[in-house]
C-alpha cells in the first residue's frame, strides 16, 4: 500500500477506495506501522510546535506559549490516546455490526476506523498556527467516509447504514472528547 495513493483515494474517491480496501487483508499491526503511526503524529507534533514554539498572540499584546516540557507531555499523551482510540473505535464498529445486520469482522472494522480517521489526522497540520485551528472542522469529512464505508466493509444493508453510522459517530465523538480532555489536563 502506497500511503500517498491511499490518502488520495480515500479522500477523493471514497466509494471506489472502500471497495479496494474491502478486498485487502492488511494485518492490524501493519496498519499501525505503515499508516496510523505516521498520520496520527501530525496533530500532536503540529500542536506542540504551534502552542510551544509559535504561540498564540493575545489581544492586549504579547504571545502566550505553553512551556516546552508541558507541550511535549501533551503531545505524547494525545498521540498515545489517539493510537488507542483507533482500536477502541474498531472494537465498537465490530461489536455493533450484528445490531445493524452487518458482519462481525475486526479486521474490516479496524480498516474502517483507520481510514475514516484520515481527514482528522491530516487537518491536525493546522495546529502549527494556532489561529488556524478552527480549520480542524474539515476533519468532519471522516464522518462521511465512515458512513460510505460501513456497508462495504461491515456488509450492513444500505437501509441500516444510517443508524449504524450514527451509533458509531456518537461513539467516535465520545472517544474524541475523552482523548481531548485527558490530553488537555497536561497543558494546565
């Protein structure tokens, strides 16, 4: 798997790319090694640079910067929790499959969780310049990717895919909020 081609495919041609992904037998360890570890690092590294080195300009003058040790700790915790979060989301996707007439398959669920996170990981680059952080909202495209991928990878019927997607999205939001809350504890 070429990481650049996979990113372009999942972002620009998701229906076609999910079909390709469904036929792959990529082990979970290989997904971590060749995809997740690299992309999941974008946000924490950019956040460290943005908050500790660039800083945030304050309206009354001056710039606020998070101390370097604090920034590193925050980035490491955020990164570690993100790596765990992918696995937790895959587990939830797999566990919910029978509820929505899908097929349980942890390998497929893991690929779905991994590639659905792609936009969120990529928009982490905006944290380099803290005022651009709002552009992180573009990562919500991953929710669409999840919705499109569910019937393909988990073999859920189209008519149940919306409910399945909503249930998984709620779980993903909870995971994201927990990761954010825990990692923010290390800033203050």
